[in-house]
C-alpha cells in the first residue's frame, strides 16, 4: 500500500523559493506512476501544480510552469517541488498525490503540508 | 486549462438523495471518461470516491454514484448521512484540472 508524506519549511519569505519533498513508502518510485503535486489555497479549491515520472519526465500547470521545478531522487524514493519567486498567493496546503493502483485518478494522497508566504 | 465549474454549496436532509454537478468543456469532461470525485473533510486530504465517471474504489459506499452527460458530470449521494457533510471536488484526470468544490451541508 503506497503512502506519501510531505515535508518542508512551513514559512517562506516573499520572492523566495518554496521547497518541499514527498517521501514514498510501501512501493518503489520507479513503478509506472506519475507523481504529482497539488495545492489548496485557503478557502479555495484544488490546483494541480505538476507531475514527474521516475525517468525524470515532467509536466506542469501552464500557469505555474515558469516558476516550478519537480525532481525525483530514486535512491531516496522521494520526489521534490521547488517554486521560485513566491508571493502571498502561493500560501496554501501542498499535497503530493499519485494514481498508485492502476486507476486514472489520484487515489493516494499525502496528509498535506501548510506553507505560508510571509515576511 | 480552466477549472471545472461546480456550485458553491448544496444542502439536504438525512435520508435524502442529492446530486452535484461539474461542468467542463468538450476538451476535458466531454472528451474523456476520466472524471473523478473526491470528498474532503476539514483538515483532511481529499479522498477518492468515484473514478472513470462511475466506478467506486474498494471500500467506498455504494450510496455514492457518478454519471456524465456531454460536458457535465454528476455525483449523487443517496441516503444522505450527517457524516457526508464535506466538500466535494470533481476532476478531469486527463487534463489534471479540478473543480472549485461544492460544500455539502446536511441539515
């Protein structure tokens, strides 16, 4: 049973870089899955940020693409998100998610981590 | 990549059936049978309750059902219970786009 766990700083300064990591347990990140980042801004809905395959191939939301880098570390069985030039609008709960069981849907989610952008 | 459209809120009484709508376009909801629905309680991660328009993951109650007509997908909850009070999100998986969510209040 694949499980995901986000980690990273809960506070980032405006214009700084947000960095988060998602640890994968109960399965290998080298399995045939796309690993995703999704965020939820306070009081608002869900927004897909981007995804990565174990080969390193990535796709990103066009609205965030210029600021987002997603990488994978197969030796640690984890993947990461970096978002540059953050503003208060990037304050959100960040989730990692994966379609882990052969479904075309995000069926496994981390518990989420709150990131606040503030000086 | 525009968000799917969901009503902000709906309400119902215990025992009733209630239906949520999720409207996209011919390029997302209308093109693929890859619509999924999530239930989210406060402070919790979203939970998948419907995938591929009308399939339920193992362990999800058969009170939850899904359908699609054209560019609009629907989620129906039958036999409404207090614990169903949550926010419900739809997702067009092929395009990785979500709806804004509908808050369900059980009266």
